[in-house]
């Protein structure tokens, strides 16, 4: 999850906004710069009332009663920023019908968030958003954990994942060095790389660096660990 200001700054710097950030290649490029593993993109395909509302006006009262149908639909894609692969592409659609009624007010609009949240379209939108979040969680939970080496200092190796990610003292991880990228000659997408194992490390501290965003490890085997080396759970 990234701050909007940070994302906008990157879009301006790389001019990815000009191409809509819609391709797996551009998603991967942006993700690598931001240091994220998954990027989620989407668009709203339906929003509002479905068709025309049915209803009956009560004469001389200004009151209308009937049925109202609201719909929200969203297309989303979850992209692996390391390879540009689309891990999930789904369409989410929520529809809700309810009895409606009330006094007609000229130029009525939603004046605040509470009014929108309490409306039929607000409720159906929230349901659609919750469905999207569930889809993202499913992809995130099935994505293997990994981290990167920040630096090696003496006999200690610092990695960019700590207690906030569930890393615990005593865990032993394997360290790999990324080799040459494998590029699909037809699509131009990265298919990963041939990684070579260079050793293993054991976590000794998960809280004292970066408020739990990093961890300190001691070397179990191997040497010459370097910034950017890939840290994975033992297979």
C-alpha cells in the first residue's frame, strides 16, 4: 500500500501516466522502482442505477414510492511486478434492489460521505469493494514470501523484512543471486531469471531496525552477500 503522493511522483518522473499504466511491462517497471511485489489495477465498468426506476407518484404529495436498482462493477488485474505476469484478472459485479420512497427535492445530490454510505448505491459499492479486497488477499496469500538483502556488514546480513511481515528470530532463510533475465522473445515479458544459491542466514533481530520493517541475520553458510540478493524461505 503506497501513499498517493509517492505514486503520483513516480508517474510524473517515468511518464507512465501517459500510457495509462495498463500493460504488464509498465506495471513491472513501476513496481520495481517502488519496491512492491504486486500491483493492482482496475477500472469501474458500471456505476449507478440500472435502467430506469419503477415507481408510483402519490398525487398531491410529492411523494414517490417504488423499486430502485443500483449496480457497481469493477474489472481488476493483479500483476507480479517481478515478471509482469498477470496473476489474476477478474470482473466483480454487485447489484441490489430495494423499495424506495421519499419526497422529491430539486437538484438533490450526495452532500457528504454519510449520505452516500447510507444510500443503495453506496451499499452496493461497498460490497463490490469488499469482493475486490478478498480477491487481492487470495492472490497475496498464495504468493511466496521473499525479501532482499540490504547490505552485509561484518558477519551480519540486513534484509528488508522484519517483524511487521511475520519474520521471527531463529528462522533460517536461503539466499540467492539473480542471474540473467529470461525474456520471452514473442511477448517481451520477463519469465524470471536463473538464480544461483549462495548460502543461508539465520534471523537474530527483527525489531531494532526500521520499527520491524527490517531484520538482522547471521551467516549460517556462504559469503559475500550483496545488496539485492534474494532471500527466500527454505524449500
